[in-house]
C-alpha cells in the first residue's frame, strides 16, 4: 500500500529538483485512483497512464480540474476510440495506421490531439517506437493530419544508456523543428523515468515520466 505521507514528500523532492520548464508526468500504472487524487492534491498536474483500459477504469474517479492526462504506453489502434475524449496528449505515436485512427477519432469528437513521436533509440526488439532514421519522414507524413498536433519526441533509451542515446534523440527533435511550419509548436523532449530522470534533465529533457520514485514499487493487483 502506498504511504501517502512518503508519496507527498517524494513529489516535493522531485519537483524541487527540476528546473523551471520541465514537466513532471506522474506515471500511474497500477496506482489506485484514490492515491492518484492524493498526488494531484500534492501538486501533480500531469498524469500518465500506460494502458487504455486502466485509464478508462480510473478516469471517472479522478480529479480533473487543472489536470492533463497523457497516454504514455504502446497504443493499439482498436483502443484509440476509448481514450480520445480523455487524453490531452498521446506520447506513443509511432506508425501511420495509428495516426490514421487518431485522426479519425479526433475528428469525430472535434478535437486536436497533441502527440509525441516515439523513437526506439536502441532499435530494441519488443519495444515500440520508430527507428531513428525513419522519424523525419514520419513527421513529414503527419502534416496531412489536421486533428493531430505534433509537439515533439519521446523515447525510452536502453537501460543505463541515457546519455549515450540522448544526442540521437535531440538531433531528431532538432531536425523536426527545422521542418516545422509556422504555427507549429515543437517544444517537447520526453525522456527520463524514475531511474534516470535527473540525468535526462541535465542532458536537456523537458518532460519526465516518473512512477516508482513517486508511488513506490508497483503493485500488480489490477
């Protein structure tokens, strides 16, 4: 069970360590809605869920005023419909079929959805994300999707190799920024989790996704 006092202390410590302009996304996989609400009361403004079904289960129970919801895990096309009216950002856009579905469902609910392009920096089997060399062409293709607004890039570097791979991600971000049109807002590099968020921020990440450092070890009871 999550110790609420410890969680609040952890949030205060993490927020104090982050420079201005860095967004702390609380990764809430397996965290009960009641605990998430405590985190919101403690100052968390961005909630990141990995699984669409878990987001849908918790969403009616969560405080929403001033809170932004992110889908940070791999997203199947058939599950887009269930979350399109709930999330403010999808951080795991990595293929045209998914873009087609997001565009379709966002159009149906008359929304423009902020998205990040997910990059598989280490080309690791079993991980989602585009190969680095495919990212710019993918961004160019997305110019034809009026209900998708690309805000930047997201990655989960190979374990222990954040610094080694960060420059690759930053180059992709910079290339996308150069290709962006007037009016586009390309401003997010989302990399860094509980084990490496300090290192990622020092390298230049301005959005981190932190779970266990806030809530403790995950409880896989859901």
